[in-house]
């Protein structure tokens, strides 16, 4: 379940970069984490950990993560973002 949640978060960060009227990638990521906790996909502790980690990213960093999504392979910003969140499990 955590892997699916991480994938959804990554897609949310990516998708928001293309939208002009988005509520902000941090807010969307936080909403996805909250939903995952509510649905039981994440424990409250995992959710809180992810909230803390997402909060550490600036909007510029989230934009850079979005821009790197097309770059496949280890060490890309999107992979590092997912790994950062996965550390919460």
C-alpha cells in the first residue's frame, strides 16, 4: 500500500507542474497523505512523517522534481523524493 501511496504522491507533484490554477503541490501532497491515513493505507505515524518530509521541500524543489520526472534511472529527483517519503514506513 505504501508503494502505491508514494506513486500517487509523485504523480501529484508531477501533474501540478502543468496546471496553472493548482492549489499548490504541497497542499495536494498533504491531502493525498491525509486521505491515505484516513483510508488505512498509512498509519498516523507514517502520515505525520510524510507531512514533515513534504514540508521540508520548497516550491522550487518540487518544481525541479516535476521537471526531472522524464529522466529515468537512479538518483533522479523524483526517485529521491519517493525514497525520502518511503523512509517513513
